[in-house]
C-alpha cells in the first residue's frame, strides 16, 4: 500500500508530464522499418528496405502544416586512404593520397522533393542531407582544394559502386502525415549497424527528427567464420596457417605421384 504522501507525489509527477506534453508545440516523428535485421547469406543479391512512419502534431500544434520528409540511411563508418595514380615517365605510379577517418560504407538519401528545394545549403550540411554534405573527417596535412578533390573522387567512386545514392522523389507522403520511402541495399554492402535518420521539415526548418536502427549481419557458414575471426583472431590465424600448410603438403604429394 502506498502512503497518502506517495500517492500525492505520484499524481503530481503525472500532472507535470501531462502539462509538459500539452505545452509541446513541435511535431513528433514515429519511424518504423520493414526489417530491423537483414541477414546476408551465400548468394545474397541485396535487399529492399521500407522506411515508413508518421508525423504527429500535439493538440493545438500545427494542424495544417505541410511537411517535407528526408530519410538518410548510413552504413558503418570506416577509415579510408584514397590514392591517386598518375603517369610518370610512361609508368603509372601513386602520385598522391588522402586519408579520411570516418567514411560511411553506405549512404543513401530519399526525400519528398529535391533537397535544395526544401532547405538551404547550411541546413543541408548540418544534417548531411546529400552526398555533397557527407562529413568525411579528413586527416593529415593537405591543401583544402586537394582535399575537396579527393573527397569528390571518393564519393564518385562509391556512387558508381551503388553504395552512395540520392533519390529526390523517394519519399511518398499521404494525408500530410504518413510517409514511406524505399531504399535498396546492394549485394556489396558491408555488415554492421546501420542508422536511418528521418527529418520532418517545414518552411526550411527541421522541426523533428528520429532514428531507427538496422543490423546487417552475415549468417550461415560465412557468418560463423566472421564471428570466429572477430572473437578469437589469434586462434583463427593459427588455424588458417595450419590449413594452408596442410593443403600445400597434400597438393605437393599428389603432384609428385602424378
């Protein structure tokens, strides 16, 4: 049994919560994904993700606001060294390089209309609403112009590989509050945690945002091999060496007999 003081305290906190929600004037995003886990098996040919949800206005909020929706899907970040080759004395050689500390392995943007019609460049850069605004975190000393050239080259390479993409008509909005977007994951995506960030925008301002998590994992024999390599790297390396030596001895004896 709760004492009268505890009951009064409980109802007091409940009343404060209700007042807080009633005073809330900004919309709330409720995002969902069709698959929170994507399993990569042998012969994996890619997957189609459906990202959907609703924009909820509180009582007394912007009931007639027309929202634009932008969805940004990012894969695990990784360090990348990009090298440039040049022809020197008739021979192709490494002429320069640039290092980036945090490069999304996958990056896709879907929006209800072109992003440059929704927000200005400053807002797009803050929220990374496009491949031109990816924060690659370059490292080392290099001229800004050279750095920008290497960054543009990296983005272009990943676009041609199907790992970076922008769909300016990739989000459908129904009844002004319900939205859905489809983003295709190619077969060459890497495994790990992915994040889907959704932004509700009106009059050039981001009014609400929400994040959904997606896990891309290898399963089956390939998954077991990857897990073994990650959990016991030393043992995995020793077993790989022993297997290689054993296969070499078997192949040598076979060819000697023939």
